[in-house]
C-alpha cells in the first residue's frame, strides 16, 4: 500500500492514490449489474403511473421504499501532475486575487503551479509525485488540504457574499474554539477577498458557478464533499449557519470505524443522559419529521463513500425539485436495509456497505434542542456545534438574533459601542402562570385550552414591550428586549403548538423570533432602537454600559429599587414617574439623566401616549406590524370552528388590550379575538 493509501483507515483501499481509483470504479460498476432487473421493473412502474419515480418522496419520507439506481457516469480517475509537466490555469478570476492559484491539470502550454491557500499556511512541496487536483472542484488539490488535516479530516463550509456575515462568524468561532484544520469555500470573489483579509484558509468556487446546474439549491455542497474524499482527505462539512463552540476532533476521533457521522433534526433523545456516546440510530425512523440533517456531516475517504456521494450528486441534479437532504435521507435509510450494532450504535447501510453514526443532539445541536429545549443546560454538557435550524417563518436576520441572544455572535465593535444609552425593564408574567401545571388541565391533554393561555401570556409580555418602545422613542434610547416566556411551540405545521409524539410543555424561555418578526423590526423600528435581552450580559459590551443602572419607579410605588439582575446594584436614589405618563412628561423627567441604563423594575402602566397625535399614530402603525404569527390550529379544530383550512395561523397583537384596527384592517375590541381572516376563533 502506498503512503497515500495509509492516510486512510487500516483495511480500506486508500483513495489518495491513482491506482486505487480504477478499483473504486470497478466495484461501483459491479454493483450496478445486479440492479438492472430491478431498475427495468421500476421503469415499467414509472410508465404505468405516468410520474417520475421520485415524485412521491417527502422530506421526512421514513416509509417510502424505493430501490436506488446506480450512476453510470462516475468521474474519471484522479490525474496526477508530476513536476515540470503541463498543467492548466483554471479560473482567471481566482488568479486575479491569488497569482499562484492554479486550476485543474490538463491545460495546454500552461506552467504547473501549486495552488496556495488564501491567507493560510504555505502549501507543502509536492516533490516528484506532483499535486493531485480534484475533478469536481479544480481549484482544490491535496497540496492544499493535507497540511491542514488533523486525523486526515478538514472542516469545510461554503458560502457566497449574501452570507458573508455568517461566514465571518464561522471562521471567528472556529478560531475561538482553537480549531485550525479548516478550509473555507467562496462562491464569489467578494467572499474570497473577505477570507483573504481574515487570513483564513480558503479556495475559490467562483468559476464553477457558471454552470446552470450549480445554481440549484445547495448542490455545490455535494460536489465539494466529493472533491475532498476523491483527494483522499476526510471532510467535516457543515452549513454556514453552524456555530462551533468546541473543537469537534476529540469527539470524531472516538469513532474511527464510522464512514459517516451525521446530524439530525431529532427533538429528543430518550436513552442518552449527557455522555459522549452516539444517538440510538433507530430513533430517526421513529420520530416525526426528523430526517437526517446534512448540515453537519463527517465523510471519510473510503470506497463506499465515493459510490454513495456520486449517487447522491447525480440524483440531486436529476431531481431539482427535491431537496438534496431529502434525497440523502432516502438513499441511506429506505433503499437498503440497515443493520445496527447495539454496542457501538453504528448502522451499516447502503451497498457497498457504509457504517453510519448519529451525532448526539446535545453536543451537535439543531436549533430546536439548543434554542428551544436548552438541552446542554439541562444535561450539564458543553456543546460542540450548533446548527441554526428550526427557525420558523423568518430568514437570516432572525437566526442571527438567536445567536446574539446566546452571546455566540461576533459582531463588530460598533454594534456594542454605538453611542446610545439604554432602557431595560424586568418583564412581568401573569399571576396565574406561577401556578401553571402543564400536566393538568389546561395542559398536555388539552392543547386548545393551552393555546388560549399561551396567547394571554404572550400578549401580557407584548404590552410591556409596547411601553418599552414608547419610552425608547421618546427618550432616543435603545430598548433591551425582554426574554420571552412561551407555553406553546411555533412551527410550520398545524400541530397546535407541539410536535406529534413530543409536546414540549411550557412555560419555557423561547427565542424572541417566536414572538417578533425581525425583518419587520428592522423595517419599522430600526436596529438602533433595540438590542437582544442578553446585551448587557455580554462581555463585548463596553463596561461603561454595564455599570449600576438608574432605577425608575412609578409614583406611589413603595417598593425598594431592585435594579437589573445582571448589573451592579444601583448606587443612586430611584427616579419617580407618574402612572400613564405622556411623552412630554417622560422627556421632562428622564430626558436629562446621564445614566447609561435606565431600568424599570416594572414597566406595567408606565406610558400613556405621545403628546403629539401624529407621533402616536406613527408609533402604533409601526409597532403593530413587528409581531410574527403563531402556527397553527390543526384541521380538526378548524373544522369544528367552521373555518376553512388551511391556513390556521394567528398573528400576535401588541395592542390586544384596547379597541383598535389591526395590521390587516380588521376591527379588534376587548376582549381580543383569535382572528384568521375574518373568522373568530375565540374559545
């Protein structure tokens, strides 16, 4: 065996040598022959049904049994370029940024150059054997990857300039965790320049995006994974919205027998209790809508993975209307019988056989287990990576706010030192919530009644936020948002606030995007007017903003001042404000105070109205548009209430406690009504 083969695992044919590639292709082709009869039957069935063989697939698709088709156009063997041989100069665009970045071998008359890692360590000298270039991504070679690899694994993610803020944080989080074995992929020159500025190892995909197929959703990920393993280097590939909190390699090194380690959308883990073992593989067949998630996946350079990833790529490019994750899910767990080793929790699937492990959901977390369940806190474990999934109804800005709430986002200094003073308050909850018993009525057994209490609790908190924003606007200060408490979950599906088979009962601290729409917040309020609830707890916030606050109490309140729970105790006497004060009174009493933070121990009943009616109208028009929707009543509830279904979502209303015209032009009185369209869903 060659030295390149030795870079793989013992007992496996290495994929780093030229001689190994024909063997790989022969095994793949032998596997195809045995499937021809089955494929002929599938073709007949497809003609009879008049539909694509993939047309019935669903995202979760745990029960669909479709036989795989093997690909017929496997990539050609990896070519090696010896010193002095003719090579090709690939993308001119990439060369403009990095003069010693070459393209794929095989060009006419071009001098062979070793691609340099943009901003990274100097590449190794290939010597007599030359560099190996990827047939999938011509700007990648083993000369780039092997100097970075640890345990023959390199961490990788790919993005374009639209996700530059994510990409920057991805690199900074890796560095904060002490990780050095990473290589970033840039889909355009703007992001490549950013990586170069950051001195981050990176490669260009800019010239590859010319192909029309490349524009399909996320198909580039599969090509990059295949590029790594065809070069004989394993890859821990993640989505760009993954945040690393610790070095993943110590965990990965515990499982050398795993060809793949994959994350999941599982919401709960019934057997595990915080150890570093893998999840029970059988669970991903049981839990509702919890497919494997390719947003975090380790793929090692073994023969079976070459066949599998090729199969995945061809199917994904053929079936553009289906997500690549759904195709992966079906290929792995429905087309071949998986056998599970109960001792190691590794499953053997696919043909040729793959050993697959399910990453623990309290170490490699999805957006549900981290931001909703707070699983690491409950199990007292340190997360390794967090994937920003399960973000409902909103886009990038809401995901970023979640990471900010968790103090995991690396914003520029200007975000923390923006020259403004702050208003904070201690949020109050309805008195009945202190006696809430989720196991009794109204609780787990009656989600319809629980929905009524959920809206009452959210609206009670929104009323306080309404007063907070009024004060912030009147005083030209920035409001520290509250940490919201929910009773029901939010989703894309009509499931009455809880996933089937797993109703996460409240009260629980929910992300602010469960209640607020942060795209609308930026549009109608403006980010200078608000910060996340944890802003004053963040070490990046200047000390001048985290000193003792000035407490504001209502006139007639005999209670002693308490202050902000995470700031030093107040050192000055409290300021008194009339109940239901006008904006003019607020400005007269509080406008001249120099304190960085004005804190209200209770903000209930503080603000009455703006003295100027135009300002009041503008405030109401803006604020009523920033809440998000709760999804959704189920079809049974809709039918009982004679409501057309779908939809079944209901928007939160910050003016729930008084008559008004809502954001959709509908009249709301007191008591507030659950309106979907013009239907009254009040129970």
